[in-house]
C-alpha cells in the first residue's frame, strides 16, 4: 500500500509540474502575441494626430476615405483572384477524376450464355471445340441422399431431448429398460 501511495503521489506531483509548465508556456505565448500585435500596429498604423481646424479635419477624413477605398479595391481584387483559382482547382480536380476513370459505371446485367456461345462470340469462326460442361459433373444417386437424410434425423439431438423430456419420455425409457 505504501508503494501504491508513493506512486500516486509521484503521479500527482508530475501532473502538477506539467500543468505549471503549461501555464507558464501559455503566459509566454500570450505575451509574445501581444508584443507582436503592438509592433505590427506601430509599423502599419501611424499615431493619430487630430488637427485643430475644421479644414484640416476634413482633409484628414478625405485621406482616410481614400485609403479605405484603396484597401477595399485590393480586398475585392484578391477575392476575385481567390474565386478564380478555386474554380480552376475544381475544374482540374474534375478532369483528374475523369482521367482516373472514377466516373459512375453502369450496373452490369447478367447475360445467360453457354460456354459454346461465348467461345463463338469471342473466337468467331475459329471455334470448333464443343464444350459440354455438364458432362464432367458428378452423378448423384437419390439413394445416397435418402440415407444421409435418415442419418440426419437420428443425429438430431434436439428431437431426442424433446422425446425424453416429461413423464412420457421417462415412461418410454423405463419400458425400454425392462
């Protein structure tokens, strides 16, 4: 029991140590992401300086609207390019699918045809050998099947159990024993 307690205590200590390491790693990643975000914003977004007069404020708004328009145009262009490449990818994958032969095959119907007719269809006039497949089959006599049926009837243990169960079965066994 002491060994078990020591093992569980060791496991719990290892689990807590792993959780502490994971928590510190998560904190480090969050801090790194925050620093990266600040650097990106400092690089791409200059600090906002609000002008004092109304005319300067209107000029600033016009500049911002022009930047928004240019960004929207770029976004639209990239979306169109993305849609175009997605369409090309779909077309190429469909062509590849068709070339592989993965198209839906029609269900095949069974055709009843003898071996002779099949050979005639395949070989045409060259076919001279007559194949009688039934000639090579083994002959089965009806007497054999009747004997096997009798053996199956005797060998069926369920019938014997049903006959011996109950008072009638015991009576038959007792009479047979005398």
